[in-house]
């Protein structure tokens, strides 16, 4: 009896497309860097402008409600809040775990910045790291997220406290490169982060599974966690075969 294959949800499909496009961008910048390092940040070059437009459009769209984005970043909006009832207090993720993620991320990128300032890496490498982060961002959503597994311990992306930190995190290495391209990307990502944190402060009930029915598994239309489950099942199955042999 054949197993019925699950259809990709629209949001899963969009994330797969993003993964492909971001991977192509990374490869394009890598080739540009290898062939001519001076072109990576040149204003006359087409590639930096393409990268800039690609990410700025993504960030600007994130400021508004969308049916093609994960509930992980959409729960901040009023239309995605379905209250459970009167007198229920929101229970959100630990601020200590959140602070630990911020500390580890800043430490990691501080080390990268140190390597830049002692000339072990250059501006091109910093840009490649930032775009590599963007690829890893989608991998975290679809397949494996170290922040979810090791730090935040959240159930899934829908309940993630730091979902909208993604752009600010991916563009952190750009702080070391003064440029219109880099600082505008970083500035837009920080505005997005500020918008998220203000919503969290003002409307914590929207972010809590205890108070927002929208975050229930039964209301999930995207099923992004199924990709992680499938990967875990695949690895478990073949690791057993490997160790048996």
C-alpha cells in the first residue's frame, strides 16, 4: 500500500523558494568575491544592488500582515490574536534564555569583527557571512534550529520568542562595514526588530500559547514543523542501519 505524500503548504513552498534564491545569491556573491574582490561593494556593480533590493523588499513586507509568512512572525499583528478567555495571563518564554541568545550571537559576531580588524578576513568575507546567515535562517525554519533546540526550547516556530530577530541577526556582520548598502540593510533590520519588541512589550498575550488560540497546532496551516519531524525520522532510521552494520 502506497503512502500518501503530504502536499507542501503555501508557506512551506515559499520558504523552499527563499532557500533556493538565497543560496543562489550566496553563490553569486561568492563567485564575484573569488573573481574580483573589489566588486563586492562597488556602487556601480549590479550584484550588490540586487542583494540590497532582495532583502529590503523582504524586510519591508515583514512590517505588514501577510498570508504568505509564518505565524512565527505574524503573531505580532492584532488580526492573528484569538483570545482564549477572560483572566488568563500570558506565559512567555524566559527572558534569560532570550538574553543568552543575544549574548552568544553578539559574542560570535564580535569574534568575527575582531578577525576583520586584525586583517584575517576582509569586507567580502563579512558580506559572505551575512548572506550565509540568511541561508541558515531558512534551514533553521525548515530543518533544524539550534536556537530552538539548545536555547529557547520552544515548541515550534509559531511560538518562537525571537522569530523576527532573523534579519537583525543575519546583518550583524555588516556593522563593521560603513556603506550605504550595508547600513541601510542593518538599519531596516533594526527597525523591524524594534517593531517586534514593542509589540511584545505592549501585547504579550499575542505571543503566548496560553492566551492566543492562533498559536495552537490545530489552527496551524503551514506545518513547517513537519519538515523537521521528517528529517529527524530519516536520520533516526538510517543511523540505526549504520550502527547495525
